């Protein structure tokens, strides 16, 4: 089961699920912009260490999270952009 994240105290009622993972913060923010442009609320979470801006073995992993209710729609958007076959 996917890990669930909460964005803030104001959004505590929402379940946030990871939809996209990368080692590149710029790529994550591009995906965020794409999803928000389609009306899907999302946010970017970084596991980076502030003192060491490295991307080694997941230390610098950047995750784009969406509301669980939007997960399927968000995945379809990402699949369309990548040209991947749709999920069953």
C-alpha cells in the first residue's frame, strides 16, 4: 500500500498519495505544474538533505503527491504525457 502524507494542518482531512518520484526537483515541479494545470491539487515533497544537495540512492528523492481522490486522473495525465499504455 502506498504511504500517505498530509500536506498541512488545513489539509489534514485529505489523504495525499505519491504519484511521481524523481531525483530531479525541476522535473518534479514541471509535473506539479502539469497536474495543477489540469485542475488537480498537488504538492512536492523532497527527501533531500539541506546541507548535502545530493541525489544518491534516494537521499535526494523528490515526490509529487496528489489527493487520493485524484490519483487515478493524475496517473492518466502522466501516462498520456509519457505515451504509456493506460493502467487497467
